[in-house]
């Protein structure tokens, strides 16, 4: 069991009464994937292998960026047993230098999706 994170507010999610929200199963795993990919690899001193190198993603065509992102994501998720990356697609806006990665994963017969901004 874990506590749900509100990624937009960058805090723990809360009920209207102010209680934190526990999560389990696929929702918990999807959150762990999102956190692992969003944390800069090497920035957490207690576990320097935690995180990803998505911050270093080369700017190129969306197809090439997706190919590079696939390698980076697979490296970051290697310690997570049973999680398999199925698909990565990329949208890149050079005007604001922002890329969005849509990722689809498989875990215990379930599909999980997440979108990351880099």
C-alpha cells in the first residue's frame, strides 16, 4: 500500500475531509512507474539508481525521441519485476522545447498508461 500523489499539486492527494488517500494494486504500480520515470537518476542519495535519464532526452524527430526514450525507460524500470514497456509515443513542440511521452505498460495481465512531460 502507498499514498496517492497529486502530481499537479505536487503533494499527497486528499479527500474533501483532508485525509490522505491510500492506493494499492495497479494504481499503486502506475504511480511508482510515474515517480521512477519523473525523478532525475542519481538525485536521491539513498538510492542513486532510482530515477531515469529522461531529462537528457535528445531533441530530434518525435520518432527518434520515442526510440531513445524507450531505452531510457527500460533502464529505469529494470528493477521493477513484472513491468514491461509496450509502447512509447512522443509529441515534441520545439517552440517551447517540451516533449510529452505517452507510455503503455503491461503488468500482471493489466495494461497501465502514463504521460510524462520532459
